[in-house]
C-alpha cells in the first residue's frame, strides 16, 4: 500500500501525538474539518483536546504556541499557507527565534508551512518562504523533498529543542508516493545524494529536487551524468556534502523555487566560492523563480518557476565550459 507525501505528514503528526503527551496541534479549521489540505484529518477524534482550532490570527497562533512551549508543551502550528505566516512574522523571528538566547529557556515549536506553487494559486498562496526565515539565527528550516523525509524530518523536528520552520510543498502532497517508510533516515542538517554523477552538480531542495532529477535523466541520453544533491535542510546546511559533490564534478547549478534575491541558491554559491573555488571548472550558476509576484494563470505559473526543461537549458550552457 503506497503512502502519499501528505499522508506521511499526517502519519508523522499521529505518531508525535501518540509518543508524547506534551505534543498538540494548533491551527485554523484543523479539528473536525482536518485543515485546508486535510493534513490533520481524523486526528482530533483520535486525540481529543490536542488538535485544536485557532482564531484566524497567525500572530495569536504563534504567540500562543511560544507561551505553551515555555510552559513545557511541544506545539505543532499549521499555517493554512506559507504566505500567511508573514502575519505572525514578529512572533516567529523576534520571539521564538531569540527566546533561548535571551532567557536560556528553549522554544520547541514546529510551524508547518504549506509552501510552493500550484497552478492557479497566485501570489498569495504560492510563496516559498524558506530563504526569509533562514536569515534569522535561532530557527531551523527544513525542506523535505520525499515522502520519507516528510515523515521522519517532521518527527525529528518535534523532538528538537529549537523552533522549526517545516516547509512542506503543496505540489508534492498528492503527486509523490512511496511504497513504504524506512525505519530511519539521515539526520537534520545532512544532505542526500539523490542521483550520483560526474559532469555537473545540481543542488536543489523540496519540489525542485524532482525537476532536477528529470533534467538529469534527459541529459543522460546525451551521455552526461548529472549529480543531484537534495539539501533536505536549508538551515543548518550541509556545506561538506555540497563541496564533495563539486569536487567530483567541477560544475555547479543551484535550483530553488523561491525568489532569487538573497535566496538559498545564493547562499550555496557563496559557500562554494568561498571554500571551494579551486574545485570549480566553470562559474557556478543558479536558477530561481522569476523576480516578480507569482502569476495566477497556470501557463504563466509554469513559466515563472524552474522546470526540468529550464534546468536542462542551464546545464547545457554550463557543460560547454
């Protein structure tokens, strides 16, 4: 029996609630309704009083979770869409992220952000916020690209003493399936070689891992072996695995769905240039969504974000060096 990416998230929350009585889930319409994407479907029946509907106030949701964490609970907060987390931005970056450093009291909260674009979602329901939150010390930023990581990284996040931003990709909810879940996985902060290669390295995360693998499969027909690195965790970031891959290939393309300015892809290139410039045989490149608000029309949306076709085009230029 296969398991979808969304079902893995639901199963991880079930397991977290089962394991630890301190865990509870808080969010808009997550109780009887099961949330906007049904990620908490039936959990309120299984765990009465621990899957609770919140007011329509992201600021209040995160503030309540921080207070509960200070008192010993381990809240999971579900945002309906990643975009709406900006309403609770002050609580996340000025309170949760700094709490331990100000008071020596940990803040073990997990904030789930349904991230990334889907056709027709437009500028208010499609954003990828990982780069913004990664800017702030004190936050852990996770970006699972597989069903396995959606499950295990979420369970690991609940056990951390730090506040975690869990960026789950909406497009993967039903498009990604696995036959079974492994009993263990890589730890937080460790990248994964999603596809080995020797001619160029593509560093990606979340849904862009799958676009990158499709691009690598297309280029294999021309004899190129493209290595794809799945970051899994944006912060902490596994610089060692990235550098080791670039050492094997000599070429680097970073792919992300977020906006280009000051993003994760820029950080990866900065680290490689600073610590591994001697490993490069060509200028490192990056590919992001366009630097415009995200369009509604499905055709415009597809042209706005990186795809396997655009990744292939960038890699062909890189391979000419």
